């Protein structure tokens, strides 16, 4: 007898209260049925590719194959330990932290500058906004193809124009000390225009008359920015920081096209490490363990964005 | 000076003499020019003949003898027509299925009362939190088990349900007055007829906003199709471009790479320039995608 099938419970006429509850439950279910049917198509795909995927990560992380053809066997936390002990993973985590900070701060600062400068809508500002927004639209792979030439040693765009000012031409993508920063430049170029949109939307909330009153009281541009605009933009900042951090974990296409994680793992990021384990080393166990660790690390952040989103959506 | 006056014509009178905002504007203009340089180079390099030599490749001044050779080469070497077809098929397929799933689910959340509504709402919200791209490994296993490895359907499937789209439609449907639906109900219209003939036609702006976000993001997807697709003739544009770039990089054919890149992004750029306002407002709502 299963509790999951309440209809199968031996409900005799003598147990009236329970029957009552059951009846109410089933009539509530009946009334809800149309809604469930409408939600079913979405829930099936969510179950397969979101919740199911979560479950499979947990399970796959606990199993391992001795050779690619051997049957899987239970290994407990061995995969997690192997990932944690892998210097390549530790390197990828450190790179990713650097990359997150090094892309989020400049692109958010630039986005704020752009939004402040272009807040008023007229033809010139619209054209400038469009120019800054163009990189957002194009695939990261296309951006990488363009930047491959920009960073090309000696004949590339960068060396051709500003490289001659330097005594020694750096090998932008080939030098382990520089490559990660070169990768960051692409991300900043691609994302600043996106974050600008949120600041533009946020700036609409800043009341013009308060700004004017502050000016009449002798507040300069910096004071007005510090004491009126910044407090007003606080929710926008939180929101954009969350998105920028998520992007730092999920955008790795340029690593694939430009450096393949090299030179000597200098540009390896966590998601690219996961890809390598799964596709290049056929190690689903280790790839799942690394996915699990990344998801766990993102939990705090997603909890924050979850709250922000729930507030935006206004609850059910 | 006249130009600056014109640019500031809406600014509060009292702040027009300040210098900091003008410096900020000037810096933004300079950066906007820098932002466009990669695109400028792409255009110039596409039209530059190979006879100009490798040292002229970085020149941003257009060549005096423009040529279409690079475009022809990229077209022939890269199999771009096939890639474009695949990407179009993927984006259309995802979008069509999404339209059905998000309309039905959005309607349920907007207009129906049911047991467990809060719980199911949070189940949907979880998809926004879990960043699908992080789940590539388990989803690849599932796609393989379903026998969809190396198929375009396999590329599309994980995106058939969209929490973002569902919430967008819920919002749009909630704004529609219930009186309309009541009138149709009295006339004997079924649930599906009411959705089809009242809710869907009145929510077109939300559908188009969602379509813009969905198509641009799947047009640009790379890592997931790269993992699912194995046969060269099933590659989408992004995967095709990465293979093409890797090949052409070996022969230093930068003009061809520029031409190939141009072909991949041209459809998006042209659509953007035509529907600029719509794109921008759609992207503002996409923060939670």
C-alpha cells in the first residue's frame, strides 16, 4: 500500500473525517486539473533538463569508470576529492575569481559612465547607445574571431597602432601573465553596453527636481552623484553585480576559440575545465563533481538573485 | 559650442555650465568610437584584397582596390549557407515550442487558481537560478540516452520550457481585463478558444519581446551545440565559425576570417538596426533570462 495513492487507502464509511478531508482534497485537485494540464508541457521539460539534470549531477558525481569501456561503479566522494586535489581545477577557480573581479568592476564602472553621459534621449545619444550596445548582440565566438586578429603579434590591430609605443611588443594571448587580461578585455567590451541598459533604466527613477534643488543648494556634480544618484541606483547595482558574476562563470566561448585554456592553463576557467573533463577526457564523474562544486559555490549568489527576482516578479 | 548647447537642451538650466558632465560625455564619445573599431576593421578587412600584403591587414583605412574575393572564399570554404540554415532551424524550432509552453503556463499562473501554485511558481523560478549552461554535462548524458546525440532536436530540447518566457506572458495576461474573457465565456468559448482568440492577440508585444531575446541568445549559443553536434553538416553558425576560424588562422587568411565573421553577425546587426528600440527594451527585461 502506497501513501502516494490516497485513493487506494481503505477508507470505510465509518472513518468519516478522513473521507471528508479526502473528498475536499480530490475536489480541490479536480478544480486544479485544467491548470496542471496547461503547466504539464513546461513541467516535463523542466523535469528533464533542470531538476533531472540536478539529480543526475549528484548521482554521476558518485560513480566512476576504470576505463572508458568499463561499467560504472560507486566510488563515493572520490570524484569530488580528485577534483579538489587537481591543480588544474584550483588554477581554474583562481583564474575565474580574478576574471570575475577583473571583468565585473570595469564593465560596471563603464556602464555607469555610459548611462550617466547618455541618460537624456535624443538622436546623438541614441546613436551612441546603439554603438555601445552592438557588441552585446554578436556571438562571443564572432567577437573572439575579431579579437584574435586584434591581439595578433606584430601585424595585429593592437600592435600595429599602439604596440609601436612600447619598447617590447607583448604577446597578448601567448604570454601566460597577460593572456587572462586579454580575455577580460573582450568580456568588458562585450558586456558594458548590456549593463548600461539597466543603469539607464535605473536613472529614470532619479527625480529631476531633487537634482535641481540640490544644485541650487550648492551641490556640485560629484556630490549630487554621491548623495542622490548612487543611493537611488543601489538595487540596480545589486542586480547588475549578480548578472556580471553569473556571466563570469558562464561565458567561456572566447576561451575555447582563442586560447583553449592555455598558455599553460593561464586562461582556464571553471566551465571550460568541466567541458574538458567531459568531452576531452570522457570523465563524466569528475566533470559532474566539478559541476556540483560550482553549483554549490553559486548557491549564495543565486539565493541573492532569487530574492531579487522574486521581488521583481512580485510573487505568485 | 552650438552642438554642446543642443545636446544639453533638456538639461536643467542651472547645471548647463558645469564641466564634469561634459568631460564624461566626451570620454563616452571616445569610448564609443573605440567600441566600434573591431566592427570597422571587420568591414575594411573583408573588402581588402590579399595583394595588399599582411602588413596592411591592420590598416583601418579602406583599400583603394576593394574586392569581394574574401566573401566568396569564406562562402566556399566555410559552408555558411548550411550553417545559417541549421541555426535558423534551431532558433525557429525552439521559439515555436516555447510559444506553446509559455502561453499555456503563463495563462495558468495569470488566470487560474490551483493547489500548489506557490510551490510550482518557485519550481519555475529555479530554472532562472540554475543557469542552464552549467548543466551541460548531465544534459548531454540525457540527450545521448534519448538517442538525440548529434541531432538538431537534441540541441533544441533543453530550451523548450522557459521560466523567463512564462513570467513574461503571465505579466502580459494579467494586464488583460477579465471582462473580455467573461464575455467570450458567456458566448460559449472554450478555454483554448479564449486563450487563442483573446489572450494571444492582445499580448503580441510581449511575444515579440520574448522572440527577440530567445532568438538572439540561441543564435549565439556555442558550448552546448558544440557538445551535442558531431557531424560537420549539422553545425550551427557559431560552431561553424569557430572551426572555420581555426582553419583560416593557420593560413593567416585574416580577410577571409573577417568576411566569415561578417556573414555570421550580419543578420543580427541588420535586424537590430531596423528594430533598435524594440531590441533595447526587450534586453532590459531580459536581465533575469
